């Protein structure tokens, strides 16, 4: 705006006035050199901050535009099937349901597996109680009457140990996990398996995960985020760059674990670590956009914060563990796009949050000085709109463009999850909720990584 003001109101007149004022001060013996030096340093720091901000904003726009171009080029390949489909053959699949203190949800989860549109004799269900203390085991035992259900109980060791217990008892060529807080659509498994039937090189297929029956603003904000995630996951699948094989019903070929070994702790994100390992070994991961799984999400800000802190901590530390793949063309878009842009997004959000916080602090401090000097001014002032003060810098347009592209991602992800109402004002909850909270867990994730502090599971 300062540059615009000079252009609009006569830069030569302003410069001449300042020059005359400086000469008069010097003639009176006033030294203006220190102030001059101070202004230069301030301008240098401001310029550096602006340059950094523009670079990060440009990269953010680049990511969104890259996804949009990927979508446009491949939109005809994105098919949402209606009704049931049939396979040429139905391979046997084992679905593991690891549980830790999930007595309120595990029953619905298991019933959704039993109701899958897949031959009953081709599905084996492993129910694993990972040392629960809330009566989860009693809920699990209600399903012991089913011939294709096998129940395991173990001491608490973490989700990856529960899944590895299932792998030790695996007898089928395909293995999947369904988190005990999620329910699968009846058609989800057969649609996932169609990807394996179509392409023998596919080693894992992830579903579309969305929010199960949101109740409040926090959950509706997450629903919009999950819809955006469906869109991004499909684009990453097309690019061969998926970095997470989510717990809700990702299905693997047994060969993955035979070749690469069992699950690892993965900084409490075992579903991310196994995807990194597969990408490093050039194993193909697909996304089935019309296989729907509905998951329960945190209802409060505190629980959402703890969950996302664990996720972002897992991303940072898994990326550090697999840093040797970064920017190497051998590992495709996973190494040259997904990981670098994930790192950029962390720094972008953190930097922007820091800049906003700093500017807010400066504003509050200036108002404090004003109050200390002249007190509050309660005099009424008339307001008149002047288009001169509209900020028309390209930065503003870039920010607006980012928001529009994010909104498009949410809406198209919503379309892929067959939502009836394409646009609802509840979608807009995403922007204030995640705009305020996300930078905090990003910064905390960086802080915890530096100090090697592991976040708790819940």
C-alpha cells in the first residue's frame, strides 16, 4: 500500500519534501544517520519476510494447481460405480479388527464386516483385543459364535503389535485392517478387490474414508477435511504417490509383508510407515474412490489436537527416517512431490501463523502505546468507503486462489463419496477450525521432534 500511495499522490513531491526536511535537520545539528541505518535494517528484514512468504504461497498454489491439472487430465478415469459388482473370482481375505478400549464402537465395526457383500467363506475375521480395560473383550466375545471369526487377546503393546499377531496367523493371500472405530460400506471390499483383479502389480488398495454421523462444528469441519482428503488421495493414487495406507480397510497382498516384513511402530503411525516402506521398494499403491468407510472422529478440540499432533509427528519423523528417498527420481512422485510438498506445507502454515501472530502483537502494542499516551478516543467518526484502500497486490489474489482450489477439492471429494447435498454452509467450518488449530499442532509437532518427545496415542 505504501508503494501505491507514492504512485497515487506524487512520489517526486514526497521525496523532495523528505530531502528538504533532512537538510533542515542537519543544519540544526540533528544526526539522522542512526535512524537511517535502522530503517534500512528494518526494510531488509521485512523484505526477507515478504520474499519467504511469497515463495511459500507460490508453492502452495503450485500444489493445488498441480492436483487440479492431474484431475482434469484423468477425470474420465475416475469412475463411481453404482450398486453391486461381480468379480471373476473371489480371493480369500483376512480382515483384522484391532481394538483398544473400543467397547462402544467395536460391535458396529464387526457387524459391518459380517455384512460385506463378499462370499462368507472367503472372509476370515480376526478380532484382537490389545489389552483393553473398558469391557471391549466382552463385546468381542459376542461374535465368537461365527465360524469365520477368530478372537485373540493380548497385553497392550500398540496397534502395530496387534496387527502383527494377525499376520502371524494369516493363511490368506490378502490382508486388511479395519479400525474398531469405523464401519465399512457393504460394497467396499468387493470394489477394492476389483483393483487387484484388474492389475496384478497392485500391492495395496486404500478406500475413501469419511466422517461417520458428525454432530458438532468440530466434526463437520473434519468431514470437509476428509472429503478433501478423498480428492487428494485419488490424485496421489493416479500419480503413484500415496504416503498413507489408512487403518480403515486398506487391503494388502500378503506378499507385501512376506517381502518387507511386518508392521513397525512408525512413531505411532504404522499405516504411514508401511506406505513409505512400500514406496521405497517401488510397490504400487492404489486408491479405490468408490469404496467407502465411515470413521468416528474426535468430538472436541482437545481430542482433535491430540490426534493430529500424533499424525503430524508421525509424518515429520517418518520423513526423516526415509530422507534418503527425497528428490530421487527413482522413487517417482512420492519422492519428488508428496514428501517435499508435505514439508513445505508444514513450514508454510507455521510461518504464516508466526507472521500473523507477530503482526497481531505489533498491533496490540501500538494500541497500548496509543492508550498510554492519549487514552481511548470515543468520539464518533463517520465511515465512508474508499476503493483506494483496497489491497490489490497479487498476494491477495494468490490467497483467494488457494481458498477456491481447496473449496473445489472439498466439493469434488464430497461428490466422490456420493453425498446428496453438494454444497452446505457447514463446509465453511473447515476454514476457521483448521485455520486456527492446525498451525498449533504443526508447531508442536516440530517442537516435539526437536526435543524427541513422543505424543500420546489419545
